[in-house]
């Protein structure tokens, strides 16, 4: 089992500064940067999925309204269509 990451409490700027000045421990710095990147990507994926679900429901609502408008148009135009056809 690995020990505690000494760079876990550093800010992003501190990590970059540390990586530029110290050549020892760069593996730990790189590991911390990669962990933060992975966490950020996972968070963005969750948010994108939530947004996708909202858009899906809005698309469904738009489809239902469009069908409703079509049906109302047919109902209102039916007497005219019936008069023309018959």
C-alpha cells in the first residue's frame, strides 16, 4: 500500500510551481495532476448526462406539442376538406 500523497493539499498553481523547481517527486506531482484531471472529467460527464436528460424531455415535449398542433389543424380544416372532397 502506498503512503499519503504529499501533494494532495497543493493548489494547481503550487503543483505547477513545484514541478518546475523540484525534480524529485515529479511522479507524485504527475499522479496528483492526473487524479485531478480524472475527477474533473468525471464531473463534466455527470453534468453532460444531466443536461442530455433535460434536453431529451424538452424534445419529447416539443414533439407532443407538434402532434397536438397538427391534430387541431386537421380538426379545424376537416369541414373544408370534406366539402371539397364530397
